[in-house]
C-alpha cells in the first residue's frame, strides 16, 4: 500500500512505497496530458448528475483511502464536469485555456512548496525576473515594482490602496481616510472589481463615480473632465481614475492617452485595468491601440487570460516601487529582513501586498514565457482577435442574427433577432457544442463570445454560429432546441 493505515500510524505523510507512488503519479500525469490532448473529443460542458453531486456531500473522511482510488473518483466525478475553459469551444467568459507546459510547471511548483512571502530563495528571483519582463513589456522604469496576486480583482484593490497612500500620505495607514471627501472615476463599462475595491478599502462604493461611455463603449473623456471640474467645485477631492483596456462586456479600450493627460493635469492617480487586454502589448499590430498605457501609475492584468498561464496568475505593476512598498510594509520582529542567510533579501514580496503566504505563481508564468516566447504568445493573442472578426463576418452573413456591439478585440456580442437569447445560450451550453455566455448591451440581452483560448479555430466559430441559428430557429418554432 502507498500510505500507512490506522494499524501502523506514522507521523510522516510520505508514501511507504515510493516506487508504487511514482507509478501512480505517472498514471495521473498521463491522464491529464491525455485530457488536454483529446479535449476536443469531449463536450465543452455538461450538466452534473445529481447522484454525482451527492457523492460530494459525505461527512468528513476519517480513514485513509488509496491514492489510486481517489484518482479514480476524480477522473469519474470531477474531470468530466468542469467549466470547460480548456476546450476550444469555450467562449463564455474571459478564461484562458492554459497549456501543458503551464500544467507541468505547476506540478514542479507544488513539489517545491515554496512560500514566496519572503526569505532569500531562488523562487523569488524567478518572480523578480518576470517582473522585469513586465516592466519591459509596458515601458516602465526599473524602479517600478510588481507582484503576483490571485487576479486583477485583487490587483485593482492593491492599486487603489497605493493610490490612497499617495494622495493622503503615510498617516492613512493608521488614521484612515478621516473626513477627506474623496472621489474617483471609472467608466460604466468598468469591471465590478473596481467598485468592490472601494468597498473593501472602507471607502464606500459611492466614492466611485461612473463615467458614461460613447458609441464604442469607451469612457467619454469629455464627460470625465467635466465631472472632475464639477466635483472640485462642490468640495470633493478627486484622486483616482481607472481606465479599462478591454472591457469585460465588449472588449472596448478606453482612450488611454487622453485619460492619462487628464489625470496628469488634475493630479489623479492613473490606473489601468488591463485584465483582458493589457497583454495585447505582445501583439505588434494590436499594441498601438494601447498607446498611453506606458503612462499609467499602475496596471493590473492577468497572465491566466491571454497569457494562457494556468489559474491563477494575476499581476500588479506600480510605477513608483517605493510608494508601493510603503503602502504595505510592516516591520514585525518575526519577519526581520536585515539578517543573514534566509533572513536576507529585503525587501520581500510581502512588503508589496496583503499576502504573507504566497504560492509560486511566477514559475508557471516563467515557464510559459521561456518555452513559447513573447512573439508566439503575441501571435496567439492576434489569432483570437482574427477569429472574433471572422465571427463578426459570419454573423453579418446570417439574416437571423444581429451584431449588437462593435468588435474591438476578441469579444463579440450578438443575438438571434427574434428569439430568447438567454434560452439559446443555455441550450447550446447544455448541448456541449460550445459555451457562450450572455450580457446586456444597451438594455438588450446579448449572446457573448469571448475568444481567449489559443486552441479555438474557425471550425469552433462555425459550430457556435450554426448552433445559435439552429437553436434559435427551433425555439421560434416552439421546439425544445435539441
């Protein structure tokens, strides 16, 4: 057997039979490689049977079970019922597809079990290497700081705290915002995590004011300037503006250059939420659309979207590294940095964010960039945008379909003209053919295809369009869509 049972209790959790464990581990790895290799043969998504859900409502396991048996349960009851974003037909939400390289890198990181909160260790040097690459991508100075986080939601929160510290000084960490009448700005199309950051920071969501968008779903910069002027006249203190590089609904990119100009003139912190679109800097033909991002005070983005790194791998980049550090650093005696050996290496990553315990997210990102190279990753990004344009052309060719928003990057919002688009999207998901989602565009419910997966091809776009037409026609005839 692999592990000790209750009749031979041992303190170690290592296997008793390393060779048998090695064989089982290889079977598990082979199964996952096979899953990714043949994922196109599976449905994108399928409903979870009630009996399968019931298997995960059992009480706490007290006695051991063999690793091989637990693996069997995983293969039978977990793997077939995931969200499906590894599949090329997944276009519902902005999820990257991951890569086999990232998968095995994650295994290496798990084997090291490194805590990247601090201490003098090579994994932190790997994270510093990736940070240097990020500075290069966005044209930031060497003094800029960076940090891996769970995702852009947390990165937006960190950026807000640094901006608050920049505006109110060091006392804000002890005394809070007090009676300062702060206000900030983001477009109506901004991600909900921006407002959530104000909630989490104790500043209240009313502090964030939403700027209308233009016909391209971009922030209306003229209205932004007017809002700032009026807020100042009313005694408020504008301090922060969040632009979006790739909105979650339509993929629109705000006018970063103009917003940077307004922020500079008004003394506002200029933050860019680039969760979706920031890594388009790797695609030469798309990068010019992000002009102005190099002027940001902070940029939040996700490697686990267009970077194709397995979840999770969010990142925050801050222009003023020392300001970033002073927003979070704490000098507790048990975290002494000025020592030698393991206590060396100050400042530590925990000085730049809220997490003391941090996984080795940098390794799978480092592997991805080293193995594929920036050029190939950029080509994959360009490819998803080309597919979005192809989807647009297919929609315009189908009389039953209508395009509901301009196609800016890799997100396409459309619908069946005379049908229930929510019902159509759900039916397609349940069929396993594809997995679109829905959103609201100008008060109309739209089918939304976010093409992020590097595996997606024209055949997957064709399958989606054909399914929407077929399900729409079927529902319009009063059939069940199957």
